C-alpha cells in the first residue's frame, strides 16, 4: 500500500512537484515522521551507490557544492557542513543527524543531486524507494538503519 508520504517522495523524485506539494499540505505529524524516515532511507541508499566509507573527502565536498549550486537557490538554505555530515553519517563515519527542518532540506537537496547525477531509470528509482521504505519500516530487507544519517524509526508499534 502506498501512503501519502511514500507517494509524496515519489512525486518529488519524479519531478511531479505540484503533487508533492499537495501531499505535503495534507500531512499529519505521523506523515512528516514517515516522510523524514523515507527521505533518510533514500539518501542512505543513494549515498552508498556513489560513495564509499573511508574515501577521500574531496569528492564529497565537490558533490555537496554541486548539489547546493543546483538546488539551493538562495545559497543559504543548505548548510554545507550539515550536508557533508549527512553524507558521512550515511557511510557510517559519523553519528546520525536528527530530523529537523534544516536536515530535511539538506537531505532533499542531496538526494535530488545524487539521483540526477546517476540518471536513473524508473526501475532503479523504484528499487531505491522500495529499499528506503524497508529501511523506514525496519524490515530485514532494509539497509542498516543505524547508519542512515538519521534515527530511522517507524512510528508503527
């Protein structure tokens, strides 16, 4: 079953921005938690497709600068230190970054940049979204949740 947070993330990543905005406008608090978890899970998968733990810092710094240049219109919406911390957390090289508004914006910008750079097929994008959902749900198929760059915990008990 596709929930609004799942559909909202798919809308964002496939360029359906009106649908994305409409879904966000209807979010309850639990939807925002789910969306944040999905976003963190998708970023985890995308970061690990591009970077590896222990690598040189320069490619991460260049990528963050490139993503900010493309998606941070004001140049002030994404803190580069936070954005780099999110990448290193996804690689397990630093502590997870909690969900807050600044982290959500940075995750969005980074994810859009990573996915644009890869030029994914619809099938590859679906695989990332399915893995992100498994990660957010805590399913065994999910990638190591503790290193997702955020405390990814489903609000389901």
